C-alpha cells in the first residue's frame, strides 16, 4: 500500500477487529450519529490509523470529528481521508503545502455486479488494460469514491458517478466542476485507490 503513496503522503491500514469502536475518542463518538456497532467499529479503526499517521507530523491525540456531510475534519494545514469496507480500514494524510486535497477508498478485489457497474460507468471512463478486466468496474467505482472525497472539501458540491470521468490509462480523473485528480492504486490483496489534487 505504501508503494501507491507519493512523497509527503502517509497511508495506513488496519484489519477491523472486535473492540475497534473503543478507539473512537469521546468527541468523535458524539459526532458519528450511527448506533450500528459495525459502523462505529470501522470508524474507530480508521481513526486509529489516521491518528498514527498524524503523529508523523507531530499532531497527537487529534479528534477527527465528522461533519454533517459525513466528511472528516482534519487539523489545520492537513488534508486527509478515511475509508473502510467490511474488513479493512484505511487512511491517508498529507500537508496541504504539498497536496491540496486527497481521497482514499478501499474495496474487496472482487467483480462489481453488472447493475452497479452500469450505474457507475460512463462513456468517458477508460479502464486500464493492465488489470484483470473482471475488476475494472470495481476499480472505477473505487476511483470515483476517492475522487469525490478529494474534491468535495474544495468545492462543497455533491457529485454523482456520472460527474466523474476516470481514465486509468493516464492515471487521471476529471469532474464536471473542472477538477483534475491524479490517481494511484493497487488491486491486491484489496483494491485501494488514492486520488490527489495538487497544491
């Protein structure tokens, strides 16, 4: 996973475990409205990873609150992103002096169902020829999730899958709002996509 992160970007992951909900700081727990244990456990795991990454920048015990939009709130001068699937939590952080904004997503390395793939994919999307074609839909889905997380803090606009065009052969995505994000990813053992908007 570290191989997909450019200089200045810290990334980390954790297998979600029983008890990870206890990693939520009290302020974080209050900012997360769901009472579902699975979601609180995943949120706790992702925030535990993120706090470890923030410590690399000498930021300790920072409470990563959740905005009403669902976006995490980062320390001044830091951009970051959290994600999880049913088994894995991931986080990425960077100084805004190096990366203006970033987004991360994680998905199982499994084919996306045809009906979901039809909702996600648009004519402008270009899948990479270097990956298993059965994973192309899932990779496009994950890329669009990561891009949305990267651009939402900048524009505060809700984007649908149809508003993000991904070209995996060039490694870039563009949005209908005119943003361009650089993409880097891995597909094994899980699909993880990092989307970066330059400073």
